[in-house]
């Protein structure tokens, strides 16, 4: 879409929301809506004030300068004698949201996104794609005797006993271990696994809280009886470790790296399809070891990166912590990510397979979305970012 065409459509959408379209302009808008499913989806979103409020809040919540300009524009519209009647007759939320989305999307396209393409390529898309629901709380728990409990189907309350420890599913869906009486010296190992399209929360026997992302696992004892509190993970997990200076907390990361901590909050991403293992410290202090003999001590806001196939550990400072732990807070944060990284997150959360045809773009994106959106809703938003796709079953092809 050229800049002049975009400006024309922006003006038509704004006049539609003001109720001032004439018949010729209405026909022009109808032609644009019929040209692409993505156009229709965008039109439907700006017609829903509540959805708009949330979309724009998430998309631009870190762009205070944009909001400042938009708020000034809204104030000018309200004070203008010509506009005042329209402003007062309509819901303030709907009108303000419309101004925000139209001006905000313009800013997004022309200032925030690094664009490598010189022209638009039109790719046919499915008009009637089958929707895919977002991920949810899904996991399995494997007990010491090998029996498996499907947690998303299990009733709340007591699920099992491991020695003197009760395993309880709480009303909010998370799992917790509650010790009763004197703990046994016998080590009983449990494993929680989430599928693609699943996540789960867990409180370990020592009170440590764990958020497990999609396609991940954590293995741990039903009660910590060793001098060290040791667990092992694959995939991605966020930890809030219970403080216990006498019993260090150790995390084995997929057999490729490790973390030692006394009491802290940190995130570990060890997916095999990522370039390496990243450990990001939110609060406290941790020591990270690589696959070799190297180790580093992190301060809050730092990230250790162990690149697969390379010795040593890279330390990044002032990392975007909010983006890294967005998944734990129920959000996607695509700020600064290239399209392949965006698609890897969608693959895990929606349990889909993504293929690229032609050269893979290296554009970077800006945007935040809630993870409770359906895949069709997410694709509708990506379409307006000039992402062209075809969805067949659970296979998403990006052009």
C-alpha cells in the first residue's frame, strides 16, 4: 500500500466513524473492504470500542510521546466548534479510540517498523480460515511410580501423595506441594510437562513458584531432602525462588547450562529452536554456568547467553525485561523482534507449524498483544502489518 493510498483509506475510516461519508466515499470504502480479508478484519476491530481500547493500550503502552500527541489531537477535536457536536453526540471512548487507532497505525507503519520491502506483494489468503483457540492451562504430571495425571482434566483438591507430601490442585488451576509430618529420606522424583499450546503454574515443596511456558518441562523431587534444591528444566520457565541460604537452589537447563541461586526472580529460555540459552535476572543474584567451564554472576537487568556450539557466556546489560517475561504475564511482546522470532512464539502457543516461502524478511516489529486472542485475531492484526499468509489446518505459510 502506497503512502497516498494509506492516507486516503485513513481519511475514509475517520469520516465513517464521524458519520460524514457521502455516497461516493462509501462506495470507495466498500471497495477497499472487499479487496482483502485483512481490511475487513481491521474495519471490524475499529468498530468495537472495547477491543480497540485494549489493542491500542497494549500496542502503544511504551510510546508515551505518541499518546501525548494523540491526546492533544483529541482535545483539539473536542474544543473545535465544528467538531463539538459530533464529539458530544458520540461515546468519548469510541471517538478517542478511533483517533488513536488511525493516527497510531499511521505512526506505527511509517516510523516504528524497519521496512526492507520496496513494494507490496499481494498474496491470496483464505477468506474462510478455521480459527484456532489460544493456549491454556494444560500439563501432565508424572509421579515417582510412573503414573501420569492430566492436570487440565483433574478436579481441584488432593490429587496424589508422594511420601509425606500431598499434591493439591488449587481453585485457580495451579499445582502445589504441601508437606505433612516428617519427610521421608526417600527421593521421589516428579515431572511436569506442558504441550504446545499449554502453560502451567507450580509451587514446589520449598515454596518456590514456577511458571512453565508452552512445550516445556520441569523435573524435581516431591520433597527437598538433599543439601541443594535441584531441579531440571527444558523449554522456558520463570522462577521466584524461596529464600533459603543454607540450601542453594540449582537449575539444570536441558543438560547444557546451569543456574545457582539463593533467592531471586529469573527467566530461563532454553528452547532447542532458539540460537542459544538465555538466563535473564529480574531480581537478586545468580551464577550461570555454561556447557564448558565458564561461569558469570548476573546483576538484575542482565542476561547471560550461551550460544549453542560456542564456548563461553555472553552477558547483555539493560535487556528488555518486560518483553522477556511478557509470556508469564499473559502477553506477547514483539518489540524489536524479527518475523521468525514472532512466529516461533505463535507456533508454541497455538500449536501450529510455520513455513516461510521465499526470502525470510528481516523487518523488526513493534507491538504487544494479549495471549488470549484466537489465532485468527492475531493474524488479522499481522495482516495490517503487511504480513501475508495462508493457513491450512495447523500449517501457516508466510509469504
